[in-house]
C-alpha cells in the first residue's frame, strides 16, 4: 500500500510532502501546469460538495481536458494505489464528492462541450461538465429540450446527474436521468475506456447502462453522455391549489393520479416552505396556506384544456381553499419560480439547513407528513417540507444552527429518523440525491447483509481495489453491525434533545 493511501492531509508533514511531490511530478509529466492544484488555498474550494456539513481537504486536484488525460491520471493513480474522487459542479447534496485526505479530486469542469446535437435523431452527445440547462438552451432553436430538470439545473452538470440519477419537477411524466440517457462513455480505474448503451431501442447483453447511472462515481469516471431530446410541448398550463390542512393536500396527490391523469409535474410545499419561497421569489403564493400543490399539464392545446378543467375540479373537491390556473406562460413560470427557489429561500431564514431526500409511496404521504411534524416537535427543530409529490420524492429541510453545540448531531439524528420512516412505510432512503456519506448508515436499515454483499461484489467487478470514491454509498458489514447495535437507535433523543 502506498504512503499516500494512509496519509492525512498535512501539507507540511515531511514524508507526505515528499510523496505528494512525487505524484505531482508524475502528473505534470503529461498535464499542463494549471491542471494540477497542490497548494492549500488552491484545493480549499474542493473540500466539500453541497452538503457542506462535511469537509475534507484533498491531497491534490487535477483538471484534465481530454479523455486521454483522464486515462493517464487513472492509470497513474491505479499504479500508486491513490484513491480518486470524480467531481462535477459540486452541487450534490449527499457528500458524494467529499474528497479523501489521501486521494485526488478529478475535476471534470473542463469537459464542458456539446459535441453533437442531432435534431433529426432527437439526441445530443455532451461532455460530463456541460450544465443541465445548457442542453435545453442549445436544443431550443430546434423545438427540443432535455427533460430532467433538477432545481439546481442552472449549475449542476450532466455528469453529476448521471452519478446521482437526478430527477426534477418534471420527472413524474418524463422520468429520471436513467430514462433520458441513451449512452455513456466512462473510464475505469485501470484507464480503460468503456462504452455503454446504444442509440437503438435496445442493446444486447446486460443493461449495464442502468446499473452505471446512479452509481455515484464508484464504478468509473464518465467522459461522455448521449442524451435523449424531446419536443417542446405545444402547450403547458399550471394550477396552484392552496390548502388549510397538509394531510388534505397529501390526499389530493393520490386522487389526481387515481383519476388516470399523469401531470408533467406535481409538487407540494408546506407552510414554512411557502413563506420562505414567497419572501425570496415573490411568486404570488398564498402565505397563509398550510400547503400548496402545483400541478402542470402539458401536451396539445385540446388535451391541456380538457385536463386542466378536470384537475381543477379534483383539487376543489379534495378540499382546496383556492385554485389558480396560470393565464399565460409568464404566470406558469412564476408558479415554478417559487418552488425551484425553495432551497435558497430556506437558507435565508435559518443559519443552516439540512436537505433530506427520501421516497415514499404516494398513499403514505399524509402519514409521513404527520409523523415528520411529530418528530420536528420531539427534536425541537423546525422542518420545511418540499415534495416531488407525484412520485413520492420528499425533501424535508431541517433548520438548525451549526454554531450551537450538539445541534448538527441532533439534526443528523432527526434526518436519519425521517429516512428510516420512509423505509418503514415501504419507501426508500433516496430518490435523486444519492447515498454518498450522508445516508450510509440508513443503507444498513434499507438492505440486508446479503444484499449489501452483492453491492460490494458489483463494486469490485468494476473497481477491484476499490479506489474510485471509496467509503461512499455502500456501508461495510462492520459499520452496519455497529449501527444496528446502537442502544435504542430509533429513540436516542428526548424532546429537549
């Protein structure tokens, strides 16, 4: 095992300094000088992703520009047994891009080109550093767009979307990243270039494309993605419904789907999230409401006109106190502006917030909202709820102050309780943010030891030495054993914390 594999990030420790210098020299043999960052002030911006509660300085940061350079970096790190964490825009929210003190960060920020856009075939080939929104902007002149639209789409990159299988407010009808990617090229830890997927409707052999998408950078380093483009709908119309009861709004979600209507988007926000978003985005939300639903219908003119009336009737029948129908595209976008601004909006009303990500069956939505409110009181921490309600993907935002001793730990504990509640009602601990390091303990609750052993076997099939993003996503048997043996694990805090 190399010295680098066990060293800490002490930039002045003599043995580490020597080992780092040797690695830097080897990297600079084939990389430009500005592609290797080694000074503390240079690597500091890479110490965390969007989950800023966890920070770690990497040993080095490299910024290659070509596939050949990525291959050489990985071959060198494989030879020297240096761990590698691939990074896109750093907007992830589960600590998936958290660096390792004895490893390098391989930034794909310079892989930012749209290589090909084929309107006739309705697809685009892009490098992993291309922003999600940039694909739709490039396709717009052809009447096309890329459907998955995370709230961070203005900044997040397609490579990161592939790593986490990202969704967005329109994923109910159009699917997650996995449903909108046709092919991927990635480099293994040994430096081998692999191509998965096909432009054809089906490809022979195992569906490794679906396996790779959502693997959180643990199987390979993505260097090219071929995405599917869709025609911009002829018309889109949004309805905003206000409720004086959160559980009643939850029931309304199931009633819309039960009626056979699949909206383009069906989102929910509770009272605290509404107030924060309105103060930030001025979307015209009713700030006295306990919850709002935003339901978007798209399709042909006739289809949208008919379905909008049906949805409005369903919302009123479900107990909505007010239903607004967007009069034009500007008002529709204003409805969505508040929802897509929810995360930064909550950041204005609390010193810190912890964004959770779990998925539940739609039928369990009222129960989970009620029990989350009870947990909020028990832990003495406010929770603002934002949901991709149509597919049950929930994002509770726990408000806390990291400067108060013990409050971050209490917040993490509350987050874990909410995720385990998701499992209890038949759901899962993540919907689109990935596991990273944030949810690794809850993987022990979601899966059995036998299932986790199979996950490890898949990891080793791609990365035998486990050098790609190690320590993320899949817990070790020892970690799970220790977590399961915690005394009274599910009731560790009193109401006072």
